[in-house]
C-alpha cells in the first residue's frame, strides 16, 4: 500500500498484503437466481424515481463528508454505479486510492498497463507495451466488464473500479454504463434458462497471448455470470469483442451469448451515456461499460486523460435486499 494511503484515517483495518479474492461460485439453485431477479426488479423502480445519471458533488475526494459518502453509497445501491464531480480542479492519481479507501474497497489491482502506483493513466500511447491495446488508442471500446480476461483460476476478480477524467477529448470519448443486475433480469424475462446457460464455468475463453506478461500467457476460461457465495452479489464477466475470444461451441451457449449481446444493445432505457468532464468520475461495482472513439487536439492540454483504479472488492453496503 502506498505510504501516502497508510496515513489516511480510512486505511485503518485495511491489510496492505491482502490477496485478491477468488472468483465467485455460481449458486445455480432457483433460490439464488430468484434473489438476483427480485433485487433487480426492485432496482427498476429507481429508474423511474430518480435520475440515474445525476451527479453527486464531492468537495474533496480525500475527505468525503458523511453526506457525500452516503449519497455515493445510495446511488451505488440503486444502480451499481454513480457519477461524481469534484469541486477541486486539481486531479491527483492518489485521489482514486483515497476514494477507494473511504468506500472500503481498499487494495488496487496491478495490471501491467498500470503505472507503478497501480493506477492507470488511460491515454493514447504511441510507444511502449500499450499501443496494441484499444484502451490506449483513440478507437471505440465495445461493451465489456473490466478484468474479463482473467479466468476461473487467476484468483483475480475485478469487482469495482473508479474512472476519473483529468482531460476530456475535444471530440468524442463518451462512456456508457449499464448495471449487470438489470441485464440479468432482462435476459431472465426473455427465457429463464438464458442466465443459467451463461453461468457455465466454461462459457468463454480468452486464448493465450505469448507476447504478454505471465498472467496472460495461458488461456483463461470462465463464466459470464457468477454469484459470490458469501455476499450473493452478481458478478459479470463479458466482452463484446469478436477477436481473441473463444465462446463455448455448445449451441445453447452460442444462442444465449447472441441474445445477451442484443439485450445489452437494446437496453437504452437503462443505459447512461455521458462524456466525463474534467473533475468528473465514475465509481462502480464493475458494471458493463463502453467508450466511443475520440479525437485529441493538437496541444498537450487537449489530450484525453482518464485515471483508472481497479479493486478486488465490491463496494461494501451497496447490495440491495433481494
Ligand atoms: Fe473498461
């Protein structure tokens, strides 16, 4: 844990050596499924009552007031994501770590594209290891959840993340978000067997990439949907990409994956699309998200820059009763 974080009051009780929590075990029984479904049904009411994309103002991300914190948790409970706006103009990478600490999600995931402090500077990169990765280009990024390329055995499950916009692109670069609980419900309403089919532990595989660090040099297989056996929270692992992904050839899984793609694309009622402005960010329980392509300006000050921190824990206290 960064020395700076250790001195923050919210770091009390956070074990800096804590290991990633393993993948969830899918509780496939009707009770577990109904629990997710009934929770999602309750959530749909929030889309009528409160504006899902409304912004929570934060005076200082390093020191949330009780009101700010409870407002963030309320939106996370209702939608699994929340958009915030900081009043301060200075965006520091460590702000994301402090936000994570104060929300109880603690330790950040280190992936090889992250900087030394485990927080990624997502921007167009022409050099180094990153140019081959779409997040580090100006191209659009399709629907996905973060960490979909980790498999059953990696022990690494991304359950939440924070994006913070330092500089928006002059043109494009909008993000869109959908709550996986709602997607699970929409699929279940079409055919109750669809989400169960996609919980197959070998639903899709990311093939090995020998040119990458060790954790990507083996194939990684796992389900789309799983339910944490302890919290009973739904976890979704998904990417809409068509290359470098092997869907299980079982015709039922092929059909369910096709249906899932259509459901996500047609869920505009529950989709929030927003271009994050400077000082704005998103905290979420690893919801489905995508990014449109963008065009940077000529000057250094017109280069899109987003900070991203990923965490192994879901934000505690944001699971509605099911
Ligand atoms: Fe992402």
